[in-house]
């Protein structure tokens, strides 16, 4: 029994499955499509919100160093993802990598855990999208009643669940339904749509950087590293580190690229380029935005929901024309994040179903569009219900810990596979193994430890539900288990 829990799926069988035409997904993505998907997933709430709060509460102008430190941690995990994605071009991402290295039980856990990242992240970002759209429409005199743009349930710490009197967050439900329909129509069409959105939000960000430079007051950068207040994490060197931890979550999403590995034209070459390329582009933009932002506005004033909008207000009438464009950029940015998250989750379900761990209907591919339409419909439907009814704070707490756990397991998997199968051909190799994967484990595990105890409690409850499903259904129907029992 215990031995069966840790049975692994051979790399050879996974590579054969990737090349099998039966029930396969359409190969339509180039390296540029993958880079755009990565940028689409990463640049969203982080650049429009987290930059201000992290500067005001933790790092000050040294936030640029926080972004660089945080990026280094992501690169460690990204290098590990790149090796796996080039070697095992299957849609399952970290789930498949775990199946090949740590065994079926760990694969199930990571597959169940990834639901926290993709499903809940899409709902969370949809709520942010709703807020920006409501605000944007209000600027033009179009007011959506609060009953139709707020959740009917809220969770207050120390009190519990309460009714708000509202009906549903309709804009959040609307955007999820529209993107779900787009994802069913086709991966190529979705990639094109995402590409257009990425161009829009990059243009807005570059406009802010380009025009904001002339409004920088260098006195706002002094002191570059504010003196620590006596509390760990409040400025000084510890503030830079804490700031790195806070904005680490601005990079969440690059791993979603690996879920589209089976739809890449040349995954061995394109997946590493997509993962690492999107990380580099986003890091440069994050550093540039944080430098301009803290130069335009004193860091003490940046603890606001829309720091970039505040910077434009501070610049006066000369940049007021940019204010509506910033909102358009934020809406576009959040739209692409929702798209990539809703693209990732169905492909996890798809891979788990092909392995027998979920009902076989989850592995159905649309005969015309060649997309996993059953799981896309399921994911979109659940995500729409969650976004329409629940508050953002409960959802966002679960996303971070689920993502970090996936990073830890992928980094460990690289070390395990290098020991067990050093002979395997690796089109892309993570450098300096085991040090790079170990650094990724340490940095991501440290982020997990720093999360609130309530988040850990919810993760444990979620995992216990996963245990029940695995042992009552998946374990008995595992395709790998039935194959080995025949032998």
C-alpha cells in the first residue's frame, strides 16, 4: 500500500504521451506567445498596487532592491521549471513533474494544491478587475449599483461570515464567462487576445515610465534606504528583505506557462525561453516603475490602493491625460492574468484525468477546437460562482501559499531526478544543481513560514479534503496502478 503511493510515472512514457496524436491538444504556441502569456500572468495587481504599499511600509526607495532580490528567488524556481518543461512537455506542469520524481501521492497533492493557485487566483483577480471597471465607468457617469458589483458574503476577523445585503459581483462573473468562452474556442485565439492585451498594458506602463522620469524629484530618493524603526521589516536592510517577501507575489504566474507545454510548437526550445524571458521583462519593468514612482512621490505617501494614479495627480495637469490610460492598463493587465489562470487550471485537470486520478470526461478534447472544453467549462463555472459570491481577502490568502508549495516541490523534484536519472536527455539544464534548486526551496519555504497561521489552517483543511478524494476515488482508479497490477 505505502509503496504504491510513491510509484512514479516513467519519463519515457510521459515523453511518449506528449508525442501521441490521440486526444492531443493543438500545438500552436511559439516562444513569443509563451513570453506574452508569462507577461500576461505576472503583470497585474503587483505593479499597480503592491509597489506603493511595499515602499511605504517596508523598503522606501530601496524597493528597487526588493524587486531584484525577489526576482532572484523566482529565477531559481523558474530555472527548475524550465528544465522540467523542456524535458517533459506535458500540460500538467508541477503535477506531472512530481509524478515523474516523487510519486503519485505527491503528484495528487500538488495537483490539488495548484487549484488554490489557478482557480482561486482567477476569482481573486476578477474581483480586482471588477473594481477597476466600476471606477472607470464612474468617471464617465455610469454608476453600477453596489448590489450588482459587491459580494453578498463577507468574512470579518473575530466575527465570522456575515451578509452584506448585496446580490452578486456581476462584472467579475461577466469577465470570467467571456474569457472561458474564448479559451474554449482555441488556444491560438486566446494567445492572440492575450498578445493584444499585453501590448496595451506594456504601452501604458512605458508611458508612465517615459513621462514620469521628467517629474522625478531626486530628494525623494534620500535616504535611499530609510533608517530602521526598531522593528524588523520596517525599513533598513530588514525592510528590503520584507519588501522582497511582500512583492514576491507580484511575480506569481510565470509557472502557468508550463501548463501550456503540450501546446507549444517546439517545447524543448520555447518553454525555457517563455519562462525565463517573461521573468526578465517583468523584472526590468518592476524595477523601472518602482524607481520612477518613489522619485515622483515620497515613499511615506504611497500607502494607497492606486499609487501610480497618485503619482500622476502629484505631477499636476501635465500628466492628467494619463490617468484614464492607467485605468485602462490596469483593466487590461488584470484581464490577461485571468486568462492565463483560467488557461492553466483545465490543463492540470486534463493531465490528472488522463492518469485516471479524475473522471475520464475531464480529459475530453473538443473535436473542432482541440481544447480541454469540459474542464475549461468546469473551471470557469466554479470560478465565476466564487468571484460572484465571496470576498477578495479570503481568496487571496490561499493563492500565495498554494503557489509557493508548488515552487518548493518542483525545486526538490529537479534534485531527485538528477540523482535517479542522470542519463536522461535534458534540452535545458538547470545550472549549478543542487545549489540553485536548494536556494529556490529555502527562499520559497521561508515565504511560506512567514504567512499567517490562518492561511496554514486553511491549507491543511484543503489538503485533508484532497486526501479524502484521493483515497476514496483516485487511488483505486489510477491508470499507473492498474498497469502495474497487470504486470
